[in-house]
C-alpha cells in the first residue's frame, strides 16, 4: 500500500533521487528519494529483493535510517517533521544500504 501511495505523490520540487543496485555479488535493487523541507528533510525508501530482516540506510557514511525487511521488500518514509533524525543530505551524496556492516546496495543522489 505504501508503494502505491508513493507512486501517486508527485516528486517534491528539487528532490534528490537514486536508483540503487547490488554491489559485491549482492542482488536486489532500490530507490531512494530525498527532499529538503523547512527544518529538515523527508527520505522515501523502497527496497526489493533484499535478504535478511533489517537494513540501514547510510548517506556519506552516516546512518540516516534503519528499515525492516519483510519478504525481501521494504518501503518507508522518514521525516524530520515526525521526529526522525536525518543527517544533512546533499546532491552527490553516496547512499549505501548496509546489512551486518556489509554494503549490499549503493548509488549516488542526483537532482531530479
């Protein structure tokens, strides 16, 4: 249901986005969108084909969020307005999805 809602929402103006792909033999893919808003930001995360039960989203080496994996999939929205502590994320930031310290997906944010 969350994925359906995300598809219906127009991308925020000036948002940053990245399509994530597997690294070092890991499979799976993902999509992350980040939008700066007054007093923080909003991070949209969608992951598909991911093993395990949880993963961490890192932006330039700093943990941005933890996400639960259910049946190889995950979708979540993190917002500083809701109290989520997001690091400052800029265009060109390296985004990594990590599990047990290993990078499983990676990409670089670009302006949409």
